[in-house]
């Protein structure tokens, strides 16, 4: 089944990407670089090298092995240690949504139908021990990501590479390796794909493309001291990533790396902290906390209210828009949602103002009428097929219910998580319940513990008829947004199924394939937007809102860069002196 491996992983991981600050998004409201003259970290002085940057996080940086990491654009802390063939452009705003060369000299050279991609390494690339980085090391790094004991990373290569679906990794292949990855010399690497993939340069930003010297591979313990190809090396990793200390890799040559600034001398990552403690420490900024940031903890409504008119604190808040959508999902196989007019009625009845308020207010959520985020990189094409205005259109909803055969209204069940997450939890469910009630739709709420909720909504045999859901992309494009949700060949009957509507439209499937052939990403974006608009006509879901992220930085932190790829501070750009 096409990309079934992807669909079993992406949605569950998308949540962790948001928390880890590793997924797509947009820049701060007032710029952010020191030279921009506004936003957090802006100042008149140029950023300087030196000092220690402290990272205060809730979630530990576990599985610090490039094979096991599931990141977007190489991640945040991981990208300080692991360089890849390509990487994200480390700039504010829309410019940051572009993919750029990293270890490679360019974005890759495709053959005529984008089923083969060739890369050449830059000159002068070295590991932390001074030995040269070769394409054989990149091939080996990718191959080890197929090993069962090192699972957890992005699954695309298993589906895209010729022979990838059956390959079990280098520990079991007797030294044979994957024939679909060729290394004709130490600087050239060629990938042979099962099907056209015009977005391969985006995939090459994942940490699975980081070089790993075979002689230094220690299997499951490699994460304790992975060999650095980036500006920092690991000198301490304890508590499965709870404490991570990075120091300069003196063999890293900035002349080969236009993206990472690497200003601090060391990075001290401390995790396992409560979110309120993190924000309090960043706010107060005592001692080492003055030069501290977080890569996974957002400000909530109460904390934003406390900041209020405090200009000094407000100047240290960075704003980003992650490539994410929160939505109401329908299972058209279940009555009454098999009736398009019922789905349309609910679309008209939704009060997005109350939903946004439940999500934390307009500072933390933006109303959505499209599945794709409102960013050009994703191919956003504006549409509102069922215009409900800011507060819903209950009269239009009642009219459609009557046409659907429910003149006296109907009763439905909305399944949601019990987690107080302001995304799929009771706050949003209650706002939907109240809005639909005004249109004559009685909503019974079914709250489930997080694991039970996820298991039920992704089980094709037991999918609820009506439930809250969310989705984030692995890179800023419409492909990883629309394909896992609406490609009929990704319907999984014996695992996690993310095609909630079980849509299997040959025209949609074909268009997904045709767009995947395009290496002109701007042209591909326009077609993703058009496809989103076309699918939206079927009312298979109700987009509710796109989240907004607001995070504090310490008072001594400078050169804050927040891009349309990550939506959060890029740790590789930060200065603390």
C-alpha cells in the first residue's frame, strides 16, 4: 500500500514534533534577528561568540541517534550535532520555509522523472575526530535506520527507496547494503526510488541522512556519543537525554556551513521540568537562566495575561505559526455522517470564535476554513465552501438538516480526548457542542484517555463517526499534509489509519501521484492548494483553527530567528553575548 508506513507514524509523531519545536511554522510578528531591530533578542549590538546557552525543556531529548530521531528539517538541538545532505534555510518568515544545501553542494540532481537523485559532497567536511566525511558514511547512516532496534525515525525511505520495503538494515544484511543507494566515489551518492518524488530534497533534511562512520557505530548505545558532523559534539548524555551537554566541535568548518551560526561555546540542555517552572525561570532570568531558551514549552493564556503590559517581558516573546490544523473529522461510513447534507450542516453550525477562545484565544489560535495552513509554502489556496462567519450560521444548518431528513434536529456523539490540551480535549469539544446545539444538533460528548482516544480514532474498524483530530506536516509542503489523510491507498486496515474518511477517489490518488513528479516546488504548491480546495467540497472534515506558538527567551538571548518551517526559535542562530 503506497506510503502506508508513513501513515502509521506521521500523525502520532506530529504531536511530538510540535512539543519538540521541530516542525513547520512561521516567524515572529516583529522580525527577530538582531539586525531586524525588533522582536525578541533584537538589539543594536551584533551577536558575539562565547558563553553557555541553557535550554530548559519539558520533554527529554531521548533517542539521540540520527536513525531514531523523527524531526522536521533536522530538528532543533539535533541539527547542532548532525548535518545532513540538505537542511532548512535558517531565516525568519517565509524565507525559512525553503530547503537549502548542507553537506551537499546543491539540492540534488534528479533524472527526467524524479526517480533518481544524485548528490555531491562539499570539500573539507570532517567529523569531530578530524576524519573525512564520505558518501559511504551517509549510505551506512541511512541503512542502519532500517534496523528494527533503531526504529523510530521518519519512515519515508522504507517506502520510497527501491527494495526499502523488505530491507532489514546492515546488522542483518551480511554487508550487502541497499542496492538503491549507490556511492560511485567518496563524494557522490545516488538514490534510486520506486516512484517519482519531486520533494526528495525535503526528505534529505531528516537526520537519517546524517553520516555515521561504520567503524564507530555501537548500535543502540551510539546515541550516548554519536560522532558529530556539526558545530557541536556531545560530551554528556544522561537520563536518556534528560541532561545533554554539547561543546564546540573544533573540526567543524563554518566555511562549509552557511546555515548554523554556532555562537555559544556550549549548549546545556536540562529537561524533565514542569512547563510553569520553565516559563517562570525564563521570565525571572536569574543567573544562567538569563541566557536560556526553551525548544518545547509554550506560553498559555494565563501566562500571556500575566505578561500583559510588561513591555520588557513582551519584548522577549517570540511568535510562530506551526504548519498544523485542528479539525472535526467525519467517518462517512457511519450514519448519519454518510449523508453529505448532515456534514455540511455541521460545517455551517460551527462557531469558530468560541472554538478559538477555547483554544486559548486569538493570541494562540487562528480560525481555519482550509485544511492546509495559511502559508504559501504549503500551497495554501483560500476557500470557505460552507461560510459560517465568525460565530456560525445555525439557520443555514437547520435548513440543511431538514433537507437531510432531520426536520426536528438530530443527536450525535463527539469523541474527544480527556487531556487538557486545548486541541482535542474537552475545552474544544464543549465549544463545538454548544454551537451545534444552537442549530438543533444535540451533541453527546465521549471523552477518552489519550491512548484510548488515539487508538479508537485511528482504528479503521472502530473509527467514531465524529471526533476531534489534528495534523501536522513533516516539511512545509502540501504533500505530507494531504497524502496521508486523503490518499485511498494509505487506508490501513490492520494498523493506524489516518485517512479518517476512508476516501479512495481515483482522481485524488492520481493527482497526488502527478504532483509528486514535480521538482518545481512552486508549481507543486499551487496544485496542492487546488487539490485541498477540491477535496474540501466534500465536507469530509471541518477545519477549526491553526495553532499559534508563543515562547519566552532569556533576557540575555540575542539573534532570535523563527521561520516558516519550524515556528519556533532556531537554536543554531542564538547568541548569548
